[in-house]
C-alpha cells in the first residue's frame, strides 16, 4: 500500500519459494530511495533473496469498499 492509498502487487522471479516456508521479509530501497523491478530484491528472514520482476496496480472491483 502506497501513500495515498494506491495498492501494488509485486511479481517475483521464480515465485520465491522461501516465502512459503518462513514468515516475513524485508525490503531496502536503493540509494535513490525507490524500489524498482528488475533491480531490487526481497530478503527473506531465512536468508534467501527473491528478485522483483514487475509491479501491477491493483484496482478495487466496482461495488466493493476498502
């Protein structure tokens, strides 16, 4: 969830199997303060890394409230 309420979904390279077995991850933005696909990675608490392939904007279905 971004400032302003927009929501994004990240698609990860190889589906990031480490996230299935260990809860939690952290993400550190680059030196420019941004999080970018094909550059940044999620770091799992177990020590694994999952590359971010792309982002997709999520939009609510009509008639549904957040």
